[in-house]
C-alpha cells in the first residue's frame, strides 16, 4: 500500500490533488522514503559490525559506506523538498 | 498504581553497553543470533505487536496459515531446509523440547539424554512430569559422550519400568565444550527400539548444515535467537510426518456455557505461537541463513586457527574433542589463572584487560577456564582477538610456545 501511495505521489497527474487538506498528502510516500533512509544507515551499521572494534576498513568498505551515506543524503533532500512543497 | 516519573526515566533511550558495532563479542550464546541487515530493516516494518497479523484471519484462523507476510511459505521452507516434513516456530528451543516431551510421553515416562545436555532439557522433562536417564561422558579433557551407551540406558529404563523411554534426546553440539555428536549413531539406536529421536540443534541448525533426514532425526529443536540471526524469543520445532498427528493435535475443549470450540487451534502450540519481531527477523534472515551454512567450513578454519594460536600461550589448552568441529570453544587457561592469584582485581583482571581491547563476552571473573564463540567473526577480527590475548599474556610475563 505504501508503494501505491509513493507511486501516486511521484505521479505528476496527482500533484496538487491533496485529498486531505492540512496534511502533506502530495507526499504520501514519506514513511516509506524515511524507512529507505534508515535502511541506508542500517547498511552502514551492518558493515561496522564486521570491522569492529577498530574499524580498519578496506577501500571497498569505505566506498560502500560513502555510497550508503550519499544515498541517504539524496533521499533526505528529496524528503525535505517533498515536505516543503 | 501510579509510578513516579523519575522512576520511569531509566526506561527511556535504552542503550546497550556492548553494541556489536563497537565491540567484538565472544559470548558463546550470542554469535549466531546477531541480526542481519534484512532483519534490522524488517523490525522497522513489523516491530509493532500484532503487525504480522494485518491479514489475519486467513481461511483458517491460525498464524501458520497467514500468507502476507509469507508465514505459511516460511514454515514450509523452514521444514525443507532442515530436511524435515513440518515446522513450527515456538518461543524457544526449550519450549520445543517441552512440547515434544509433553505430546509424546506420559507422566512418569523417561527421557534418555546425553549428560552434556543443556539444563533446559532437564527442566522441560520435569515440567512434562517425566524423568531423565543420562548417558555418561568421558570427563576431562574431552567430555566425549559415549553415544553407544544410549543402548545401556534404554535397557536400564526398560528393566526399571517394564517399558521403553518415551523419547531419546541428543544435544547435537553441547553448550559446554562445543562437541559435535554423531547423531546418526543415536538415531540408529532409537530406530531399532522404535523410540522417537529428538535432536537438539540449538547450536547447530542455522549456522551449519543440518539435514534431519540424513541424520535420522524424528524431531529437530533449535533456537532462532541463538543460531538463526533472529531476535529473542524464537524456537523451532521441526518434525517428520509420522509425528504430525501427535505434535499438532487439535484442541478439543468446549465451553460448558457457550459451547465454544477451537478445533482449528493446535493444542501444544496454545493456538498461535510467535509473531512480531522474533518471527519476522527469523524470516528476514532466512535467505542469509540458507547461504551462510554453506560457509561453515571457513568458520571451522577460523576457530581452529585461533585455538592453535591461543594454545601458544603458557597454560592455555582447548578442552573438548579435538580438532574443533564447532565454533563454541572451551579453554583451560592455567597461565592467566596464575596471574589472577596475585592481581588486585583477582579473576576479573582478564575481563578488564579484554574490555580495554573492546572485546567482551568472556565471563567476568573467570581465568582458570572460559568459553567463547567465534561464529561470524571476520578473519581480521579473529586476528585482533589473537593479538589482544598475546599482548595481555606478554604484559603479565606469560611465556609462549
């Protein structure tokens, strides 16, 4: 259901058709987007469990963390934009 | 009663002292239960109480019939993965054992079990009003269970009671020494006597390959939070078709006034069993569990390497059967014990030293002998643990072989 709302929110035909005045209805996918962001961070946590306690990382592990951080940042930006609209 | 606000403060912002991200945790019971990424994500979706039950009731109002999330499929896949016909998720391994004892035995009946069995095997028998007959082990240093002695103990029960034990239980890998027992020997004995054979796989299924059919088990019990990368409490009860009728017998009770009946409910499961975070983490980790058991060989390589390295330290010796066939390990550590006798922190010094290295899980206060588990640690982490022990040994003047 969350996915349906997310698709609907991403569909330009539905922009501006907030069915619930006062809500952020044009951004119904907010909760699933938020969970994706947490998912990006969980990916980092999982990796940290493999490098504890000194967190000496290989280049590929560093890249993986950077990819997850970038993904989280980009999703956060979109989420913020969605709320501000 | 109203509880004062200040007393409730301690329940806010709960944090673990030894997060897996910050420490290496060698605690023997914890390694196989570390959550996978998928499991952590799934908690976000299904952490709420009855959230797995959004689409309940299905046609039959029972947890194992729910198709979204795919609980029904999971139960089938779980059984297949274990080489069994039917599986149920229950609260803990001990509950699985209790259910098996209760449904297959009668008060006063015997359970024949190995003398390295976990205490919960005994208590499950006690709660089912049954008695236990223990199969001896060789004592130090191997503590090897003489599996052929199951015959002697079965015969003893037969002589004493005029009937056979209700069940035979073998602990696949024991919690004390991490000895792997050859289940096939006991299953053959149990089969010859026609006694149901329970294989307690709390430390094996979920971390190493276990195929109930190949091992000849009639019932497999296991622990989700110990070996399946699941949150507690989760237990697994898997069994063969031949025992399905007994183990999943339906409720027959009827309300005397209302005439209500609950014929769809499985009596021993008390209706629906585990739902929410424990079940959903077990399910979410399942793909990784299926794949990780194939890497068991490397886990054994790692533990054998660490043991051989640690045994270079004065007075350190692995107890239990050699070479290691499981990652749970028991070490005798005379050298560290000697140090503890004059150290101001006594036996706690080793724990303190390890903690400074951000290594936890060795029981505080123990230096004469202790247990650890290396399951799931990377090679770098294994070497880190070795280095820590080496440095501590050097610091206190212990010699090396």
